[in-house]
C-alpha cells in the first residue's frame, strides 16, 4: 500500500513511540517504510533499530514480531546484516529453552523463518549466521514438537509445524538427523482422532516435505516410499473398518503392503470403525499432501493404485451387502461413517487429477461411473455429501473438457443439476382458497386440505437453507461446461429452465438468507451469459437475442456481446414490436417435452387437465345410475292421454334430468338452460319431442325444447304430447321434421 507520509515523517513517528507497541507494529505494517532502508535518515534508522534490537535480545514476543515484519519488508538486507546475528541467537535460545511459554513461540518462530528466507539477499549473513545455525534449529524444532505433542498444545503445534515445513523446504539437509523423530510425531497427529483438522493438515504437509531431507538424488525414492506407505495404510484401514461386516468387491489394483506406522485397531466393532475411519482420513490427507508437494526431480506416482484406493472408498454405499449377523449398532456406525469415507475418496481423486493431469484420462470412465452413480443415489437429506460430489465434478470439468468425457455421464450430470433447480420453481402456495362450489372450487379445497395435512406432517414447502443454496449454486456451475456436449432437446430445456429461474427468482421467497438468493442469481447471470456465446446450432431460434435483452448491461459483458452483434442495416427509426413478437419464441418440441416429463417437470395446464380428468371420473361415479345396458337413462314422466298424432322423434343430448312441466297458460314454450354455477353432470342421450307447426289461431301443445326456446306464441294444449322411444338411436344427425297437427286455414 502506498504511503502518503514521507520516510522522514514515518521515522519521526516511530522514534516517538515506545518499543514494543501495537501502534508501532501497525504503522510499520500499514506504511512499509523499510522496503528501501537506504532512502531513510541513517541516524534515525540506526537509533530505532538499536532500540528494537535491545527489545528482541530481551526475548520480548512483541519485539520479535515487529522485527520479523522489518526483515520481510527489507529488500536490501540492511536490517539482517546489522542485527540478524543477535536476533538469530535470541530465537535459538527461546526454541531450545524448556521454560519457554506457549504464547511466546509463534513470534520467535516467525522471526526465525524470516531470517532464513532473507539469507540469500545477504550472502555474508547466510554464510556466517544462517547455515551454521540450521542444525541447531532442526534439533530444537524436533524436541519442541515432541514436547508440544505430549502436552497437546494444538495451537502452538500448528504454528511450529508450519515453521518446520517452511524451514525444511528452504534448507533440507540439516533436517536429515531429525527426520525420524519428526516423522513419528507427525504420524501420531495425522492418524489420531484428537487433533483438530488444521493441525492434521499441517502435520501432513510436514510429512510430505520430509523426503527432501534425503537429498536431491534420494528424494524421488523417498517420496515413492512415503506414497506406498500411505496407500498401504489406507487399504489396511479400509479393511479394518469393513471387516466382518460389509461384503466389498475386489479392488481394481492390488494395494501395497501395510506400513509399519499403521496403529493397532481395537477389538470392539464400534471402536474399531471409529479408529479405522480416523486412519482412513489421515492416510488420505498424507497421500494428497504428497501429490500436491513440489519436487525438484520427477517422482514415481502409482496412479492405478491411487485411483483404485479412491474408488474402493466410493464403492461403499448404502446398497453394499452387509452380513446378517451384524448388530444394529455396528450397522449404524458403518452407515454414519459413509459420508466421511466418500469425502476421503473424492479428496484423493481430486488430488490425483490436479497433480497428474492427462495421466488420469484412461481412468475417467471408471471414475465417472462411481461418482455419477453415487451422486444420483445420495439422498437429499445428505446435503453435505451432495455438495462435495457436485464440487468434485466441477473440478473434473475444469481439468478435463466435457468433450473428452463419455456423453452418457455428461447428460446424467446435467439432468441431475436441472432436477436440483426444480425445487425453486415450485410455485404452488402453501395455503389456497377453498371458496366456491364448482369444479375449480373443489380442486382448491382439496389443495388447501393437502397443504394443511402436509404442513402438519412436515411436508409443507419451505425456503431453502444456506447449504441447499450452496448445492443449487454448485449445480448451476456445472451447466456452462455441459451445455456444449448435450443433445439439442436437453440443451433447449436447460436454457428454458435457467431463464424461468432467472426471471422469477427475485419474486420467490425461496431462500432463508438474502445473501443466498444474491449468490444464486449472480451464478445464474454468469450461466446465461455463457449460454449467449454458444453456437446457434441446436438451440431455439433467437434465444441469443432473448438473452442479450434480459441480461443487465456491464462493461465486460458489452465487450463480449459486441463481438456477437453485427447489424447489416442501420437501426430502425420506428419503435420495436413487443418482446414476444421480436424474439419469436419457439414452441416446445416433442423431444423437449419428453425430456421435461422425464425429469418430472409439469406445467400448470397439464396438472389442471389431470385434475379435471379425475374430477370428471368422480362426478361420473356419483351422478350416473347403471342400467341393464350399462347406460344411464332418465325416468320418463307419466302422461295423461296420448294424442293421435304421428310423431317422429330425433334424440337430442341434454345435460339435466328431464322434468315435464304441468300445463300452464304461457306465451312461449319452456327451455332448460344449464346454470353456470352448478357443475354439469355427464351427458346422456334423451328422447326429446319434435316441434309441431300449427296455425296461430288453433290451439296446439307447447313443445319441450332441449337447447333453445321457441319465440312463436301458441296456446297450450290441454294435455302434453306423449314421448315415444326412438327406434334408431344412431340417426342423431337428422333434422326434426315439421309435422301437421291436422288443422288448416280451410278448416277455420
């Protein structure tokens, strides 16, 4: 950070402050005045460094921390050349003294590492001070580690191990005599279950650099020996965990023999499972540390054995056969340990892919066969395991392009990712209105009842938690790498789903934390931006135009999109048409619909149609009365006396029960419209009387119209016309003939 204060002003401020003090340390850290000591006032610089030297020689931890900052800033080596010898002696005394407090160790360890790292800039200081002191530092550190491990002072152990790892990498030969003692102490920390995770990680990193102490010529062989011991211990720990319980498949490659550092496991089944699980995690951490450690020369990497050990861990699932005599507690302990075993296998696979690169390509099919199957079979309640699996596949797609992977697994990965996004798009409200007596009202009432029962049973929709939001974000990160290799139907459906989620996520209370919604929306934004740069082949028409119009404009995005937009004509002066007409949305094809239904996505119209079909089936069961022919027939009302008139009847379908009104003096015949508020029962064929043409002055029977009323006035007949059954039921399309009632104008 550039300073607004001059060097003279800074030195004046530092001289006026007491040493040591937190204000002086903050001022030096913030303004970095000792980057070039030659530009400062030499008198003020000498006086201030003399005061600091006195405090360091008095073994003040705050002064040692400030001196380490000065050494790290000094690019000219001035402070190390002037006072480095005294400061190194003070550090050796603190590290070797058994009475040194745990609180004082981190400051002097930091100063020691700073002095060793600055030695190449001052050759005289390196030759006279650092090289002679490295042997003493190695012995002091090994004894200090043993003492701290016995006392279980884990915060100080982590600081000490980080310093030891840095010192071994800087100067390995002096640590050769202390390597056996350090290895034993590190192995105890890595394989034990009492140490925290950060301490285990620091111990594994220290073990991974101990092979450098064998020299440049012997380092590759020492690295290979350490890797074989780690893989052998991992295989023996897996066997101890599943012994007399799970029936494992034979490994793909024979594992190395067990290492001498393998601890003895307890006899009790549950205790043995816990101890073996800690050993599995420890050996996995050690193998990954060996894979990620830089080496001066090429080393022999047993890729096949590493992949086999990782796949053996992933092959243990809930479907693995278990011996029938295993106790429930033992079985529960094994089931509870599976997520941690999967995490160890994924960690080992990730380390192998990152370190070996293309050498793992022959094993990718076997890896994806295990990981994709495990991802699909992992229950939704195991959110942590799902998140680890999704992130592993993101790492795999970053190292190996999707085009190099089998198409089957890329499609399965994208389908699983789209299924994860379906939970946010569930727009059904938790409580619906139950008013109304029609078919829609009945459906709303059933929806309210189902929501109430589901809420009482714990099945009501709920906002996504922070872990579920991370799972959704990890699933979204897979999409850009997979869109280039999937079939067109799956690609179109994926883009539609991402667009639907992008346009509606802001209005959905789908997350418990606002930050989760912001992170998911930002990831969606980047996914759609990547989709806009895809080739047009295989996508719906004008999908790129739609994406360019809905995505917010930024400087970086405009720079990318300008390469996509090449107008052939100048812009039009007239206003543009609506968005729906401009983009020419492509309808859903049959292939896309098949993919959508396969993944379990249904739109509202399909759900309404299914509900209406079920409602009609229920109404048919209630309103229909079975007869001998299996067809519901209305009851014919009795008639007083038939009229001697030849009548030809044509059946007309009606939707209500036929009721013949009594004779009444009305000017128009009756009609039977269906009320809109009452659900219509199933339609049945009913024999309706024919319309009769009569003169205006002659009395005639009022015909019963099934569908519309007749407007011609006619006086009612003294008795209703008889209803005759139709002989030919199939002749329903013939017109109703006009019949003469026997009256004419001449009779008048």
